[in-house]
C-alpha cells in the first residue's frame, strides 16, 4: 500500500481529485466507486469546482456508491442517495442514469443487493474505488467480523457505527439498524483503491488496518492485500502509525505536491 500523509483536508481533496482526474483522463467512461461520510466532502467540493471550471469531465463516468441505509428512500435527508445528490451529482451536473446506489426501500433487500452486485459486474467492474474508514475499521458497512470473501449484501450495523453516525440524524431519530453494502470481496475487485481518512478518532483503526495482521475483525486490514491501494491520511489520522512510516509518508506527500 502506498501511504501519503497530508497537512490539511484541502490538500487531501486536491491530491484525491488529481488521482480521480488522472483516472478519467486515462478512461473518460471510468466506473467509480464512491463513499459517503464527512471525510469525502472536501473532495466532492473540489470535484464540483473542477467540473464547473472545465478542468474535469465527470459526464461519461458511471458511479456506484458503497452502501445505503435500509428503509431510507432517496428523498430522506439522511439517505446516502440524498447526500450524493446534494454534494456531488446535482452540483456537478451528473446524469442520474449513470449514478447508482442500492435502493434502501426495495421490497426485497436481499434481491436488491444481488441486483446491485450484478449491475457493477455488468458495467465492467469498478476502476477506481474511493473509501473511508469507520472508527471500528469498517469499509463500506462491512463491520468487524464480515467475511473477507463477502459480496454485496444486507448487513446489520453494529452499535459503534450507529452511535458514530447518529450525528447525521435529526435529534431523536435513530440511525437505521441495517444497510446494503458492497462486500469486501467486491471492494477488493476494484482495479484501484483510494482510502481517505482524517482525524484522531480514526488513528487506532488505521494503525491496525495498515500495520496489523489481515483479519476479518478489522475489515480495512484487507486493503493490504490489494495490489494498487493508496491511502491518504491527515496528520491526526496518522498519529498511531510507527514514526518511520509517518516520516516516509510525509516525504511522499511533499514530493507529490511539489511535482
Ligand atoms: C459510514 C459509511 C462508510 C464511511 C464511514 C466513515 O459508516 N458507511 O463508508 O467510510 O461512515 O464516515 P466519516 O467519513 O463521516 O468518518
């Protein structure tokens, strides 16, 4: 895994946007895998800015989001479909026929998960998968204990995740108990991975994910197996990594930003 430590969320957004732009320059009709959460917001703002200035062309890209809450429709303000429309798809003028999320209100969620996995395959697979990480080391909604060979499916969210995500829900409204998520094996099939993480709350999970043993107990640790995975962290998220790794990763960031 290639690790880069940046000085600010703005620098993270620029570097991540550069990688996405390079992917789209290489293949304008790329299939992109997209995350939600607070971490990618600065990146989405940067993408919208570049799209509006004509520095980036998302119009031919196809996107598949990582996950969606069960029971929340696209008009629910805390659904991931709503988040994506608000922060990226609408402001970047993306065609809704090319942007995909699991349908959280499908009558048969298990069939919906299978349909979603098949749709990714039919699109040719994901070229570049962007990822965040949960405080418990989850990727997508693959909670600790998720099988490393798992596919897109319905999952139950653990208490840590529901409590971490409660801040997005209006006072008194509890986060859903279940979600549909891309599986770990599905994520690993993406040709390239880009993990983004900010803040000290992620530091312990990141140390285990990047420097610990690969284990279903810490789903993000499986990213070590991927042949083309880049992780961009801010200094706070990197605090628990060993000092030599941190030093090398900082040099890597300064080399990149001066190039
Ligand atoms: C949710 C999403 C994950 C995301 C995580 C971290 O649980 N399902 O895909 O990576 O939150 O979110 P944040 O970036 O807000 O810390």
